[in-house]
C-alpha cells in the first residue's frame, strides 16, 4: 500500500492537480500523501521483517546534508533563517526517504521508472498545449525571455522555471536511452523511441541552455559507458551539438563568453568565491546568497560552498559520488536486468551535474529524486547479490574531498581567466 501511495505522491508532485484542477485547488494533497506513505511504510516494516528500511550510504549523507543546511544558520544564531531553511528543504528530505524505502523491490523499481517517465512525458504535452494556446493546463503564460524576445514553455510550482523543466526532461531521457540503444524488448524499444522524440522536443521548447548542456552530457556519457570509448561519445555528442546549434532556438545558439549573461555568470562565481573565503566552514547561511549579492550564484557547487560552507559542499558532493559509484558497481557486477536502469540513471546524473556547473540548482528536487532512485537500486541489487559492497569508506571520503577541490578549482580558474 505504501508503494501505491508513493505513486500518487509522485503524480501530485509532478502534475500538481491540487493547484489547477477544480475541486482540488487549495487542498494540501502532497502533505497528506507524504504522511500517508510514511505511515504505511512504518506499519509495513513493523509487520513484515523482510521489508527492512533501506540501508545505503545515501541515508546518513542526506541527514548530514540537511544538518549542514540547519547548521549554516545556527552558527550565525539566525532563528528566522533556521525555520525557513527547515521548512523549505523538508520537502526534498521527505521525498528522498519515501522513494528510497517504498521502492524496495525490482518490480517496484521498474514500475517507478516507467511511471516517472510517463509523468514527465505528460509535461511535454502540457508544453505543446502551452505553445499552441499561449497558456498551459494550469492557465500559466509562457515565460518571456527579455534577452532574445522569445517565449519558453514552463509548468507550475517547482517547475515554473523552464530550466528546471528542461532538467526533468533530460533525466527522463537518460532513463530510457538504454532501452533504445541497448538490449530491450520490442515494446520497450518502441515506447522508448516515442518518449525520446517527445522529450527531446520538450527540451527544445524550454529553450534552456542548461537543459541542452545536460542533454549533451547525458548522451556523451551514455555512449562512453556503452562502448568504453570516449571517442564514440564525442562523435555522437558533436553531431548532436552541431544539429542543435544549426536548428535550435536562437537563445541556445547565442553562446559566447562576451555575452552579458555569460560575463554576469562569471562575476557571480567570483562573488561566490569571496563568500566562501569569508565563511569557509559553515557558509553564510541557506538562501542567503541573494541576500548578500542580489543575484544567484549560477553554479550549484559554488552555491553549496558559499551558503553551507565546505561541510555542506562535502555532503552534497558525497551524495553525487556515492550514487555514481553505486550505479557503476551495479553495471559491473549486478544482474543483467538491473544494468540498463543503472546506466540510464547514471547518465541522467551526469547530465544534471554538467548543467549544475552553470545553474543554481543545489536545492531543487531533481537531484534528490536521482539520489533516492540510485539508493533504491543499490538496495535491490544488494538483495540479489549480498557480495556487493556499497559502503562509504575512507578512500571514498578522500575521493569526495578531491572532487570538491577540483570543482571549486575549476570554477576559480574560470573566474581568473574570465575577469
């Protein structure tokens, strides 16, 4: 029953009928379904020993990350910011643990992935409707880009920004790519091809540079993992880039380091580096970047380090690292049925990380869905093969710290060259 409640929760989270359908508007449906799912999970775990709570490294890393968010205000004795941070991130925190523990079998995992893809596919149709009618299912107008004078599709709630909508499209694309170019049944391949075409068009309609970058990284990485050679990923990615730049929206083709928005992004990175230097351990506080600078960081890693300090960046990077490592291990040693799901999710994770370097998406819901699904798949693989070791060891801590330094170093080098 908890699994059915979770699927309803995901439906309301993405399609959000409680915000635009008559009879449901104003109802706190998401909160109610979250509580129901949690209650049913607790009852099931009490009654059935075979359904233990999922035990993977992402559990305590997520707790550590949430703790770093709260600590970023505690050290500054800012009670108002502490309460705001707790309520704002609680949605992601709850979603993470609900998905992790409700999707605890192979069959449930497969259903969840395809259900998620279908929901995202529906949002593409919403965007197409929005283009034709100039308003969406919820009555929301198209987003107007003042730099290019063009309109971009959007949704409501957590996906009201076209960039966030593009990212969820790309994650869904990553999930289905293995069923187009890898081993799959005839029905899976046909369905995946249809979904793929629509989702690509959805990214196009968002006119999102971050979405395009995520899409390129997802495709490049997938073909590298499939063939074991970077050259194929570069060739296929290069062909795709040329096609998009030639036929894509003008906003995407107009990418230059001399462009005002590009220079503004580099300047925001510089300001973020200064904030990191001023409060290196616990940061200036969750959601305080805009308070200090009146503009976003345009880099999720810099945003995490500036607002939550190096402690927060470590936990956020650990979630990425652990998910990536676990999905790699599944592809190498787990059963054949789980490997395409691991490869697809990992490709989506890489796509998100690529766009995260140029967008402030540290706290949006997309990466936490990926982390939770990665942890769930690790749990399922462990149940099939107890020899799989997903533990987070000292060498993993060292590797995570090195990746933190590399990311910050890359951003700092870009700042020094660009300013």
